[in-house]
C-alpha cells in the first residue's frame, strides 16, 4: 500500500503550486490523470491580474472583482486574492516565468474585461503555458513525488475524516489505495459537460463529482461562465486579451453591437458580453443568421498580432482557416469556467471534513461569486494553491493517518469494466452535452431547467446500464471516459438543480423568468447536498466587508 | 468525403507486435486527425487508444506520427494528410509503445530533468528586470510544449540513446539565455557532454516541432556559438577542421589536383577577376553564370565538377569559375566560431558582387551545404559586415529546374536504365528547395525510375560536423539510412549533396572491409545527368 502525508489530485497550476509549498516540509504526492505538463492551465492565454503600477490601486482590483462577481464573491477572500497578488507575481518571476516586458524592463500589463486598469500581466498569449511550465520546473527542483496518468476513483472517508483515496494507474491498469493524512483536490473544471466549450477533454469535474458522492456539498454550481469568444464551431479559446489589444465584436450587419449594451463595449465582463452576443444571435443578427459573430482584429495590424497574439493567429489559421490579420474570426460563446465548486475556507480546507482540501477551479472560496473576471483564475490558482499548500503541511504535521474503512466506493466504478449493459459512453455523453447547452445555457428558465433536470436524471439511470467493449487493463481509456462521464453526470445534476432553485438573475446565471437580481432573497451562496436519491439545498451568507451591493453597470 | 486511416494497433495483453488496421470515416475540410481518431473510438472501436486533451495545440498530449512525421493530431488536418489514398497514423518513434498510439514518455521527460531545468539564482527585483529583447530571445524556446515530437523524429537518438535529444537542448538553451540564471557556462559544458555536437543539423526535429522552434539555428547552433565564446567549444576535431580552412581555404586537405586547377589553359581575366571560363558551344550563350564549387567537390569529387560544367554546356550556359573562391564559412557557423569567418565571407561576397557589376548575377553552387550557408547566413552577415548583396544564389539542380519550367532545359537525354530512390539532402531542404523539384528533374531521364516513400527524413550522418567529432555515430547513421532504403526495396540512392555521398561511400567501404558488403550503390545527381547528356567530362 502507498502511504504519503498528503496526496494532491490534479497536476495543474493550483495542484503544483500547493505541492511545492507543502512539499517543503511534508511528504506530498501529486497525482494527475494527465502528465502535469498536459494540464489545462496551459490553455490560459490572456494574463494574470495584479496591481503593480503605482497608478493602479489594490482597492480598485478588489472593487472590480467584487463588482464583477455581481456582489456574490466573499469580500474577505477577494481582499486576500488581490492583496497577495503582487508577492505571488514576484515569486513567479523569481521562478522563471517569462513574462512580457515593458521597455524599462518591468512586467508588461494589458487591458482585460471588467478591470478598470490595465493590470493583466502576460506572456504574449501563452500566459498559462508560461506559468505552468515554470511551475513544473519548480516541481522537479523540489523533487515532488508525481503519479502521472493516475486517475482518482474515490475518496476514502472514515468517521467524517478523509484518510486516503483509491486511484487507478492508467498505464498499468491497477487500482491502488493511497493512504494519506490529507487529500487535496485541484481537479479543475467541467467544461466538457457542455457541447460548446473552451475546455480540454480532461476537464470532467472529477474532484467535484467524487467529493459530492462522498457527501461534500458543492457551492454555487449554477454559476457557469461562458467565454464570449470561443472559436466557432469548436469553441477553442480566443483570449479576451484579443479584445484587450483592441479587437471588436461585429454582427451580421457589420455593426459593433456592444455599443448598445455597455459603455465598456467589448471589455465589459464576460457575462455581460455573452448575453449581448446571445441576444444578437437570437434576434437573427448572427453571421448569416447562424450561431456565431465576428471578432475583428484586422485593424490591430499583423506585426502587433504576431508579437502579442501569436497563438491566436495560429489557432484561427489552423482550426478555422482564418488569417486574423486579414479577416475577422468567427466566434461563439463557449463554456469556460466554473465559479462554483467544493466550498473551502481561505486556507483551502473543506469545512466539516477533516483532512480534505481543495484549490483552484474545482474549489469555491468564493472569490469569483457569480461571474469571474478574466485573469483572476490564474491568480486564484497560485494565491490559494500556495495558501492551501501551507495549511496542508501544517495540518499533516499534527494529524495522524486515519484507519481505513471496509469499503471505499471504488468498486462501483471498477465494476464498469465488467458490466454487460447496452448503453454506450459517447451516446450518453453527447446527449448530456446537448441537454446542458440547451436547458442550462446562457439564458435559463424554469421550464427548461426542469426538463434539463429530468433529462440528466434519465441519463444517470441509463448510466447504470453502461457498457464498454474494451476489457483490457493497460491504458484503458474507454474505462476512464466512462468514469469521467459518471462524474459529469453527478455534477450536471447539481448545476441544473442549483440553477432551478436560484430564482433571480445574477452574474452568469440569467433566468428569463426572473430577470432581476434579487438581493433580498438571493444574496447568498447555494450549497447542494447529495441526499440519497436527489439533492437538498442549504445556504450560506455572503461576506460583505466594504462594498455594499449596488446596481452593476458597465 | 470518405477518408481512410491506417492506424498502428498494439495491445500488449494480446499482440506480440504492432499491426495496422484500416478505418473509413467521413471527413470535412477542417476535420483533424484527432477528430478522426475520436470518431473511430466513439463510433466504431472503443479500444482504440491514444492520448488527447486540449485539442488546441497547447497541451502536447496528442503527438503521433502521421505519414512518417511526428505532429500533433489535433493540429493536423486529415484532408492535407492523405498519401496514396490513406492517412498513416503511428505512435511516436524512439519510445516504447504502451498501447496503440500511446508511448512511454518517461525517457523523454528524463532528458528534460537532466538539464536542471530551473532558475538557479535567487535574484533581487532589480536583477530580475528583463527587456523586450531578452523576452523575444527566450520566447524562441519558451514556446516548447514538450510533446515529444522532436524526440520521436530525431535521427541521432535512433542510433545513440546517450544523446540528450532536441527538447532537452531547447530547455537547456532557455536557461542559458535567461538573464536571471547564472549557470550559462556550466550548462553549455553539460550540453556538450550530452551531445550538442552530435546533431547533424538535419532539422528533422524542427520539421516535426508543432511550436515552430528553430531548433537548429536558434538552439543548437546558438549553444555552439555560446560555447565558442566561453572557449569550451568547439571540439578538438572541429578546431582541426577550422585550422585547415584557415590554412588552405577548405576543410578537406588537398590530396589530388583540385578541379579548379585542372583547366589552366582556360584561365583568363574577366574584368580584372581571374577565372576559368567554359563556353564550348557555338553562338551566344543563353546565360552566363558563376559556379561556386565548394571544397569537397573541388578537392575530392572533381568528376562532379566536370559533370556540372558538362550539363551547363549542353544547355548553352557559359560558366565562370572564379579562382579566388574560398571557404563558404559553413564550418565556422556550424561549430559556433562566427568570429573567425569574416575574411572568407567577405572575399566570396566581394567576388560575387564583382561579377554582378559586370552583368553576371547568377551564382550556382554545386554543394548543398555552401548553398544553405549563402542563402541563410550570408544576408545577415553581409549586413553585419556592411556589404551589399547584388547577386542571386541558385543550387545547380534548382537552376536546371528553372530551365525546365521555362522550357529551356535541353532534354535530349540518353536512356539510363535504373531504379533507385532520391535521397533528399537536409541542406537542400534547409535552402527552402522542395524534394519535388529534384524528383521531377530526375524523372525526365528516360528509363530512370524513382521509388520515393513519404519523406522519411533519414540522415546520412555527414552534416553539422558530426563526422569529424563522432565518426562512429556518422557511420551508424549512414549505414542505417542505406539499410532502411534496402528494406524499402531499393539497392541504391541518388543524391546531390557531397556530404551525403562521402558519408554513404564511407559506410559502404566500412561494411565491405568488415566482410559484410551492403551491395549498395550511390549515384551522384550531376554525374548521372552528365552521362545522360552523353559525356562525363568538361572537355580538355
């Protein structure tokens, strides 16, 4: 049996940052279903937010984030996020991140949606890639134990405490128990629950799904961020930085339609831009009447595009055959980020469950509330990854290994291998993705959400009858895809049900039947608990320290 | 449209060796190879195993080989990859296959770990200041996604696993160039130990690299240059070559009379330039060109020089052979000793410009190595040295191709019955000249049949100074190339690079001496063409 002080699940930015921090004093293992260098933090393009310039103010970053969150973000957590940003950026610079620079040698910053000052530090349009690779270098330097291509199947709980995990070594096809004093999830988002997404295939919400089935409530899962500019039709990310560099959105009439929706135009927060885009398309002003619009960068000029947005140029050329220095890029809103997740305190601890931690996109601190601002996710990953890592190492110093219970819940997943049902993973998954897109997308209403919930529950039922013909042990990706679908189904139910319950419109959650924000009833976090066959809901107040909710205008 | 994929399959629990299975799917213009693989897995066969994640070319998971070249499946369009009716998809090379298209990348990741890939110094904020120019330099390598494509297609790794491989060297260079790091000379020393001079600069890695990293010039040759600056490079063998250039104007010593000395009665002064002049046909020439032989052809392969002159005479091209032509400078560039090359480069540019002043603007090279140096390195060097460039550079075969396209090539060829394969030299490719140019030309010769396989990018071992420093490695590469050609059903190679020819001929001799004759022949492009015109010499 494998034993470590702590196991961190997820090799992206938050997971690696935590592992490096905790690994200074504890025996930490990082387990990831893809090699850490393949993590989706790679795909973050535009930047990482931080107040560096003397003309910018910490207060302003905090306020922008609170306002961006539609006042659902917890202001004490947001204050930590913003005030710890500068030391974290300096640390990344020390670690070797290749940030783009100003002529005076300082770190360059660009405009980003919802930020009132150009405070996005960037590495061309490969910021996530630059940070992730530098973090991996630190992981090597610190000799952290890594289990690459291991897939977590379940949390092992005993008496309200977490005492390990079961995990599947994909390459060998063996399942192991890993005992640990503490477990941390840093498993990222679940974008593949939706048909059109910027996310990678690996983003299947494993941590949230497993935590929920282990009895952890999930918070604010109704808040699903659509990114305005996913490349049509694949949804591949075209960074907001493209708009930060001056890119504009155009409808079928050639009109810069954002002028009718926001003074901030294309640099309004994502929820605002996405609603405007969807409205344009719903009213028939998509390009050629179809479900996409144009992002025009042609006026920026080839030279600046190649210097600051080289990856965008390549993605558009490769996947849409568009040279964005000459022609506009076809874009459509695409599911991008999960504001909700496993509720944690400022040190990444999951309250009520000893030895369980979470950080990054799979967690909910909450710093993003109902809508995340661009560039705050990489920041959250390093700030709260580091904090969680510190707490993790403090925790394991005083904690003891828990004793293992008799059953651990992994069998039900492993049984998929032997099942002889007749439901196929791709069929169920593609149906789910359509349901989520149609019933729980940008604009929502009770009828659609009820239908969506019913459809998801039917899919869960059908999943009991799942069948994969691949019976091999070694690198059985059909099996992994089935287990991932299991998680997607678990969290999709929570997303739709949470959205059905919240009868107001706030941030990314827009109910056409409840078009206004309703602070009297809904200025609170949703907590969805798994209870036997369904879900029950409880609520938690929002922490408000300095900014009282006001009408949100851009 | 229906397309066919031929996919390498291997299940370690069932199969003894990989085999191929063919699938047919519907594809559209933007369907990628990854889309195709996913479609097959979802709809036809869920046991098909491959890695994938971001599908946008940034995570590096889906590196496979398509039609014998490593690439990211997510960035490779299916429609552009159909060869002889199907798309061949195989796992990366040089790595153990785990299952189907999944390989064990551990050895690859270990090469990265070997170069201590982290900033070693804890700088102050002031020391961490970097300027846009620094970042531009770092970004040349910072874009590496570590997909392993370069490792797969590296020729050297196939015969020498001690070689670090391209990605490790890229990572090493990334830190050498970082002003926040302070281990540059130690890192370069390590790079030399791990094989920076084992690279024959064949650029297979670069062709495979989905992040478009200039591995040869921006990494390998830059590292060599840094090494020379620190006085720890090049290797002793390279220093001897450089000394030979400094002493004699060429890397190979003079043993037999150089081609340029063999026509003394043709020597004359052309507007003050001493040259050997060839115009053995009646009437006005179609054109006048300057021929730059390069040291190997001039000193070792004199027959090729005569053959080129013969080819040009048959096309009514007058040939000016300037006697003061000197080393192209490639040995300096390839070994990192840029500082010593100025007199040579200046002398050549000066000669070329003098001809251009008098109306002879076309410079033809017979050596592909010189050609690549003139094309890639001279323009920048000319700027550095404050020299103008008024001439145009052509490879001789390329020039023949231009004649062919404009209907001016004399196609009065004798039949030459042979079946062979064109070996596409890396220096020719580095000059931006496509394989098809030469294949088209060669196929003009009646009776000559070429058996080409999709660019398999195999290396002769003769480039980049490998033969000097690691002769055994060069020999292994040459013999491997010929062995694979034999597996592909030919017993000869047809090529137009003097390095390739030297390398292969040496390989053949070695095997003969060892009593394991290869029964393999090497044909020189120029000599065969000259023979097709009915003569081998340039006349007395």
